[in-house]
């Protein structure tokens, strides 16, 4: 969902591998660290091993049997292609033109850092330039003109991006609907200020709901689906290994925030990027994928706060439109 790249624009438009300025590298590393805990690895290659256990039962696992017994290996589909953001350049009449393409059904913040420059005018080398790209758009970001006719213009540059408009404010029109079927209730295993695993800014106000695998998940608020990962099947407590393996749905709201529904069940997601979902609409089944110690739904509302994700407090709608503030140990009912 977020990426960075280094390029060199010039008369031959070649790529360059150059060390970025440390201030930009720190920004990029921070964004990558934040996203690694929440963004699914839908593009990761997976294999499913099927073999007999000690008692003759069938076992399905992401690892081969320890005893070296023969196992059937099945390749798993990579599922829906994840949207991306691309920054590229063209040299036209001794002018470097840098463009961006945003595939998301959401605005995207992008920063381009200009490094070494040769025979081009302003802006000066080392400057970072920031834009918010409209959804599903192609934009020209900047033109760099050659200063002299006797030398080819060239510039090395890098870019990072993150979906969401950093100017957005969390202004829901009403309390959120509990994200499961009406009249059902489930225990909240973790909510602010409890921080067993919700220790980063993007998860501080997240709500974990204990529920069996296969529980219907419904949209807590209307919006546009901007990201889906549906083909992961494993779960575990090794955040480095299991963290990127969560199935997710991400929904952009009218105010620019977006909801994350995570740990969903394998191949149960019934929406795609670009779909409009209504409040209460069925979107997927709960599961136990990704960084998870047991079956549950991880629900969080986030905003882009300047190239980093920040969760925001949420309240749910109770009986007779009362307001319910989530607390660890509470049993939440959907109305």
C-alpha cells in the first residue's frame, strides 16, 4: 500500500542507485515500519501442504511435515492485484517532466525528493516536494527545464507515498455500527487504553472482537473499498513472519478516514476495490489470519497524518441510538 523508489532522469532516462539523504530515509523507514504491522502481504507467494497426521487425519499447513513424509503441495492464488502508485519521468525538448499515476480509489499523498541535479533550474537539489493525488488519476508533478544548451539535463530523485489525504478530519455522521450481524454480541478482547498488542499509532484505538472463524462481518460505516487481500490462510504470533499474512478489507469514508477489517477468513471476501458499500452490508467472514493468537476481528479507523497512519477513537451505536465506548472485556451488541 505504500512504497518508495529511487530514479534518475536524464537524456537516457537510466536508473541510479544512490544513497538518499538521511532525513528522507528516516521518513521512509518510519512509514514502512508503520505499514508493516497493518498492511497485508497479498502479493506474497504461498504454498499449502496437505498430508496425513499421526492418527490418519488430513492436515493442511503452510509448512511441510517435520518427519519428511510426502505431502501434496498446492500453489495458492495471489488474488486481487493490489493498487499501486507510480512516479516516472519523460525527457521532452530538453525538459524533464515528472509524472505520477495513482491506481487507488482514494487520494494518495506522495513526496518526491530531488537529489543530484545537472543543468536544470529550480527547485534546488535536496528539496522534498509533496502532493496529494486525486483517486484513479494521472498527474504531471513538475517540469525541470535545461539551463544550458550545451549539457544534457539530469536529476536523480526518490519518492514515497501513502493513501489518504493528510488534511482529512474524522467527522462521522453517527456512531459506528458494530461490524457483525444485528442482535449478535461478541466480547471485546482489547480496546483503548489496553495495549497488549496495540502499541503503535495505527493500532492505538483499534478494537479486537473475539468471534469464531466464519462469523459474518458487516460494514460499520458506508464507503468505498480501496484495498482487499483475500488469499492468505495462515496465522500465528510471530509478527515478522505472520504480520503480513492477514486478509483485510480497507474502506474509505466520506471524511477521508478509512476502516480496516483484519484477520478475515481465507477467500471469504465478497467486495473488490472500487465497490461502494453501505452501512451494515456483508463484506466477509471473520478468521484467524496474520498476526493473531486466536480467531478475532481487528477493527480500526485510521487517517493519514503526514505519511504515517494514525488510528482515531471510535464509538458504537447501542440500543435506541445510545453511544457505546468500547472497553476491554465488554460484550458488544450490534443494533
